[in-house]
C-alpha cells in the first residue's frame, strides 16, 4: 500500500458501520449481539476477507427486574438502578432494611460497624483499591443483606452498568445494584433511614462468538486488529465500543483488497464487558496459532466528541518510539504511556501470550467516562470523524508493520513488563493460560 495515501479512511463509511451496530444494546449472549456479529461477518466477507464466527461457551448472568428506593425522613424516593453483573437475586418480595453508609468498604471503613440485617451503601465498584476479590469475600461474611453502590468514577444522574471479572462470579453472594451518584448525593446529607431493593436475576450457561476476518499474507506471521462489539445492559455502546468496531471494519475494508506480506487478522470480540471472556477464548485455542501473532492493535472507546487521545503501549521502548513517530507524521495529538492495562480491554489477553500491543483510547473526562456504560453512550455522543482519524493513523502503522520484511520494532514483551503481567495475573485472580 502506498503510505502517501494517508487519508484513505472514510468517515461516511465509519458512520454507516456505527449506525448499523449501535441501534440497540448488544449484551453478551443476546440476540442483538448475534445480530451485530452477523453484520460484522457479512461486511468482512464483502471486503474480501476470509470470515468466520468463533463460538464459545461462557457463564452468563442477566436480570429481568430491578427496583430500588430509599426512605428519607419518612418519604420513599424511588431510584433508577442497574444490578451489578452476577448480582444475586433478592427474595421475591424484595428486601427492606436499614441503610448504612460504608464509605469505600475498605477494611478501615468497616471497623466497628454492625452490619447485621442492613443494606450497605458503598462509594465505589466493590473492587477495592487493590482490585481483588477480597472485598467481596469480606462483605459476604459481614451479615449485610444487600449492597447499593454509587460510583465516583461515574458521578452522574444516571445509573451505570458495573461488571466483575468472570473469575470472581462465585464470590458474589449478595444482591448488588448501582444507583445514580447525583440522585443519592443530596439524600446523603439527610437522614437516610431505610432502603428497598428487589432484583430478579439468574446465572446460566450461554454462547457468544468472536467474529474473525483474515487476509492471508505471504508469510504466517500475523498482526491482529481488534475491538469488542458487545455492550453492558441498557447501553447502545456507540463509543464503547461501536467506535472500536467501526475502526476495525474500516481498516478491514481498506486492507481487504491488498495482499500484505504478513497476515492480517481482524477480530470483533464478544464478551469484553465480562472482562474479556471472548478474547480469552480466542487466545486459548490452539487452532488460532497465537505463537504466530507478533503484534496486536486494539481499539476500545475511541469516538468521544470532546476527548483526548491515548495510545497505551505494552511492549519494547522501540515500539513506543515507532508509534510516536507515526503519530507525529500524521499530526495525531496523543499521549503514549507504556503500561500494562489488565482487564480494561481485550489487548491484555494478547499480552498474556507475550504479544506486544497498542490500545487506542479516547476518554472524555479525567476520571472515568461521561456516558460510557449508560444509556447516554449513544450515536449522538460519538464522532465518526474521530474514529476515522484514529483509523488513518492505524493504516500507516499496519502498513509499516505488515509490509516490511523486518519488523520496525522488536518482537515480544520486555522482561520487566512480563514480570509485571505475571504478578498482576496472580493478584487479580486471572485464570492462568492452559499449556
Ligand atoms: Zn469497552
């Protein structure tokens, strides 16, 4: 491909992909998720890629009913709520109990509190500052009946969908629901007496799929370009992650007619919102030959209208230098931190296999995200032009990596980062790779 053609991405096409993907939420295992998979697969095929759907089984969870209210000075105030992923159900008639505020529910917040028979109100997502399952275990054993959370990462007037790693699901024994931060905040200043919570939810075995489109190169060494296409509950997921999926589709369209030196594998993963269960299922399959994959580009949440570009690097310092040079030549304003980002998106699964990655990301506020994981993550709040800009830079990056005989940066992940990945895997309870 001619590297001079650096404006080959088409924001109109990106908009078309987004419109088709993001009419509804695409919850893992749902019909809507399957519909999106079909659309992506058809498009891949239309671009000349060898397309397939990679089905996988996973432990799913869903809720059919959620109702919460707080009693303040004798008045019952109902609250919009979303149960946290893997939340237990309440008894059919719901739970009514005195409410107790637990701060962030860290060890030191809980000393000397009598929890028995109460509903806890927690500021945070129950991962704790260590991001381990310890907090859940502590709360299970506390005598609390249920927990309501307000997330300081999402300090807005709507509830958000909050998830746990699939690995932690057996630690979740209580009904857990997220309430809108700004709706609860004024009530906290008053005398919060009681809370009512009713959740109907269940765990079940389910099936989802990754969608894969491949362009065979002259050699088997492979570059992965990926995103996830699933969403949390209630969330049209235009930015998280219709944006990344439109990015992948646009790049598949552009490269579909080329014959690169290295093989290109475009993947739309399912189940990222279940902490990358789709990507995990991809990397553990022998038939996917991860040993041939030399580089992964991931795009997750890149379409914020007002935001700031980040490319997170896991890999050699020369990979960072290479990406920095490319960004500069493209006048793509971006911060490029080198860091290990477990769970935040699907590239981490590749890092587990020793594969370096870059993650395109465009957050739109300093801490957390404005609309993400809520009904406001919609087409209106997502910019095809920003997605096309990131895709433009990626055309250059993919072209340089796929078509040069010698890779522009060393393969693999440096030893210090590998060590960090190993330590994180242990601390966070991520299941080890099968041999
Ligand atoms: Zn995402």
